[in-house]
């Protein structure tokens, strides 16, 4: 009997945690998404601070792939839950314009508005959380890693819960957001929603002055359904625990691949554009 | 501070016990100085900013009687191209203390372990891949007597320099029947049966899906041998485990592996079959690449070591595959007409892997998130061909100084699945969109003994492919100058690449020095882009060019 005792102990130790057999995969009232039109949806519940990086780029800008590579490196270090990039093809037409060699028009009116608002004067150029506006907010790509590390190391000021749904028939996409403040803020707050698309194969001028016909463009800014600067959710800020909710919809352009599109939602300080927290989620 | 204390304790104990204890160390250091190669990497996409990347480890093992302790220090400054970038920085990644006394073997800290063939649990390290899912916790092994051995494990898994959030706990029992029934041994019959159970815990916060926090898996196995025959078989079952790998479906997973072999002097035959259905099992349901795998699904294809054949490796498809392998090795007796003076070795190996049957659910969907995924008949093959391999070799020693081997290969390689990583559900929705590459290859290897203890080994390889990499030729000469020095020169010429700009040479020259347990290698040349696999687990190797250095030693 003494020899059997260890068996009983080990068995109890190992088998006591039972298996959770799930018979109802979906929760009864999961979120505000209209599930009658859902083809396939996804959700995101943030638990940590994320960093919003805006990369002003152009397909005829030969050094711009280096900035894209810097984002790729950051993504490989911190992952997509922490690094939320967007590539805005906006600004000088000698970098962003189309011609026979570079036929795809990635520019948008909303993207141009954002570039104009922040006075983007060169490429590649970027912003990290839009910090240091209005004097020193334009950051070269070599500075992005250090700034990102600082941001990630600090406590989150707000956390998002996102849910997305997409109707493949009407090509209408919806994102529902819920931003919960983690600390008190007294400034006016705004929400911006952007739509971006990745894995677009189109020519790009490369650092060695060659044309890469099959360059893969990522995080390409496509639309801002709530406008380039979004909407104000509070004129007086809010206390910790306060939640701001809302949604945005967009009918996808026929040439956009819904499986490569992502929503980007940011909560920001309306007085200086500083981003408190960004989040991203796939459309489909 | 705790790690430092452990080190001090180790050293103190070693000093105190002097002759009764031993301290061993294994050290490895690798580095590469990357050179900008505009032919190999025109856009500079793979050219690292650091120019020089290096990584290594030192493993210290202290043994004193029935007590053992150890630690491994690793550093990545920064991690070399092709390895997971999560390995960044330095630190003590592995430390443990173990006592093996009486019928008990107790380990606290890090440990590696495997239940059966690993279908539901294998914690292991494969340094060449950058894979290390070491457990950090407690392991208890006890010999219960009468041939029964029981193992219990509890802990979390290594994730680079941290740990995954999921808790892994398990139990395994193995019973050797021969110790209870000695008469079986007299009849040359040996039998071992075993069973195991593993459960993982990971809290879920998903607002839409009811994800299981606890996911359990069990397996049973039997290893039987009678005279020249041996039969090993294992079956595993896993309950609903929606994950990134399977697209968050709720279908239970199953795996079956069975191998029958026969061996006698001069003849060996092996046949194995395998079926995997939704058996990705990680301690983090959102894990990707090699991160936090709890189990290991052994391959039933032959891993090839010749360079051109190794460019078409098979990677186990965790979401579903079905296949098998047959191999026969025969030595034509020495002194016979065909065997010659030293005998001739013949070898034939063939293997195949297909997708499994995946039919639509009653609601007409397949593979949808939150669903049961699909229906499947366990005895039906799926329509997607993953891999076919037929290879045969003849090895003959013609004299004391000359030995030669010719090997032929014929592959059908599904590039879309194995190289591009497209899943079977995607291909089932768009049949015929996958690209299967047919490859025929031949390798002629020679080993020549030269005067003064020198040897020369040569390889001539040719691979003809109807796409993807296209045709290639390779030559290699490896000259063992003495017991201390070896010089190797090789060149792969990708003369038939579909893209004219990729029809380039990949030369490599290496100098290797041995000094007792120390091995130093310096190499210079080009490494082509490819996939490197060990045990069916693969990583992408980016193209690179430059000077490499490797040091391995033990003290």
C-alpha cells in the first residue's frame, strides 16, 4: 500500500485540473456586434500599452523601404499587439505620384490632410504617439525604436476592447471600440479610426535605386471613416475607469482585400494630439 | 541575485567536496560577419544593421554522487539571421537541481522530458532551429517496482528569456511487462505499455468565444518486440483546443503513429504510418512559429543531409496530415559476386504525406472560427499532395582506400504548403492553386584514403526541378589534412533558376580545426535562402554572405 501512495498523490496532482469541454463556443451576449450580418469576426482585449507609429512614405522614395524595415524590426521585437504602424503615402508628389513605372495610387485625401496638419516636409519621416507636437514631433526612423521602447515601458493610460465584423456581400466593415481610461486625464479627448491594408504588391523604388516590381507594401493607409482627426469623446477628459464607446463603418473599395485590412483606433489628447493608446484589429 | 547565489552555492559545494564531485562545462559560440551582397540580396532586405551578429551558450553541470545541478548562460548579440528574433540579450535561461536517490528522481527548475513518442508532451531543445520549450517547474520520476515507472511534471514553458503564461501539468506511466512475467523474456518477447495525460491551463478573456481554460490530452502506447520484429504504436487524443494554429475551431484532435520493423544481420526493414488531425498543442493558444509547443509530432519522412536534397525538406503539418514511410536496407554479403570483397549496401526509402479528409459541416461551412471545423473520415486521404519521396542508394567499398556511394532522389514537393505556408483549408477552397514541384536528384559521393592519414571526400550533386529553385549542380571536396585539420570547399550553381538574375553561384570554403574536445570552424561564402528542418520542425533561412566562425568545446 505504501508503494501505491505516490501513485495516488501523483494522479491527484495531475488529473485534478479537469478538461473544459465546450459545448457552446459563442457567448450568449458577447458584444454589440450585429451578429446577423457577421461573416466572421474577431475581438481584441488590450492589457498593455501600445505604440502608434505613423510612417510617411512614398513608392518613389528610395529610402522609404528602410523605414518600413525599421517597423518590421520593431514588430518582430514587440509584436503587433504593441507596435501599431500605419504607412501614409502622402506629401510631395515626386515621392508619391504615379507614372508608368509606379502605377498604383496609394494617396488619399485624408492622408494628405494628416500630412498637412503635421507639416510633413521630408520622407521617410514619422511620428511616434505624435509626441512633442508641435515643435519636434517629426522623427526619423532611426529614432523610432528608442521612443517605442520608452512608451512600451510606461503604464497604459487607456486600454481598448475592439470587435470587428465584416459582411462579404455588401463589403461593409464595422469596428466597435470601447476605450477604458486607466488614469485620470483632464484634457479634451478624441477618438480616431483609420483603415489600413497590407500585403499589396506594387513597384517600389529601392535604396540602391532599382525598381522592385514585386515589393510588398504593408500598413497602407486607406481611409479615415471618422475623419482625419476623428471625433471628440470628452471635452474635459475623464477619470480612471471611465469608458468611451462607439463604432465606425466603412464599405471597402472593390480592390481592397478585406483579409488584409485592419482597423486602427486611437485615443488621443485633443490639445496636443498626443496618443494615449492605439489598438488594431483585422477587418475579417 | 538568486541566480548568482545558485552559482556561488555550486562553486562552494564543488570546492568543499573536491575529488568526490565533478564540474563539467560545454561552450559554444557562433558568429557571422555579414557582407553586403547585391547579387544575393539586391534590396538589402536581409542585410543586418549590426554587420556582425553572434550568439552562444555555456552549460555548467555539477555532479556529486546522486545530486546534480546545472545552469546554462546564453547570449545573443544580436541573434543571427534566421533564428527567432525573440532571442535577444543575455541571461541564465536554464538552471536546475536534481536528486536521484532510491526510487526517486526529483528535479526542480528547468528540465526536458518526453512522454512516449511526444504526441502529447515533449519538452526539448533544438539549438539549430532556435527551439527551446524547456519546462520550469518540478518533475518527479519514481520507480514503483514490478517494472512500473511513473513521471509527473508541473510547470511553465520557456519563451525566449521569459516564460509562457500557460501552466502545463502531466502524468505518465510506463510498465515493462517482462519484469512481472520473466518467462516472456525467455521466449524473446518484450513488451512495454504506457499511458500519459497532459493538461494545460490558460485563462481566457475573449468576450465572444467561450475558450477552454483547461485543455487536456491523453495518449496510450505499446512497444512490443518478438525476435527480429519490433512494433511501436501510439494513439493520442486532445479535447477542444481552439487556437491560432487551427483557426479557433473546437474539433478535438487525434494522432496515430505506428512503426513496424524487422532486422537481422544485413537486412533491415521499417514501415510506419501516421495520421494527425488538429494536433497543434501549445501552452499559449495564440502562439506562433515554435513558441510554446507542448507536443511534438514526429515526421515519417527521411531527413536528407545532402545539400541539394535537403533544400526540399518536409515540415509536419500540425493541422492535419496522413502518410507513411517504408525503408529497406540490405547488405549484399561480402565475398559474393555482387557484394564484392567488402560487401555492398543497398537502401531504398519511400515516404508520402497527404492532407487529411476535411469535409463540410452540416451547416455547409468548413474551418470557420467557433465551429467544429470540419468532418473527417479517418481512413480517407485528403486531396492535397504534400510530399512524395523515393530515394535509393548503393554504397560500395572497392578497396581499403576507396569507398563510393550513389544516391538517387525523386521528390514531389508542394511548394505552396511546405515553403509558402498556405493552409489546407485555403487550398480546399481554391483547389488546384497549389504548386507541386517535381525534383529528380543524384548524388555521387567518394571517400579516398590518402597517404599520411589524410582523406579526401567528394560529392557531386545534380538536382533537376521543374520550377521554384530550378536546376542546380554542386561540387564538394573535403580534405582531412590530419586528425586536427580539415579543409572543405563547395559550390552550388543554380544554373536553371527560373529567374535569370538568380542563376548564381553559392560558394563556401571552410577550415575546421580539432583539438581534443575543441572544434573551431571558420567559413566564408554565400548561404542561399531556404528552409532548415529538424524532426519535421522548420525555420526559414534567409540569404546571407560573409565570414562565419564557430567554436565548440567542453571542459
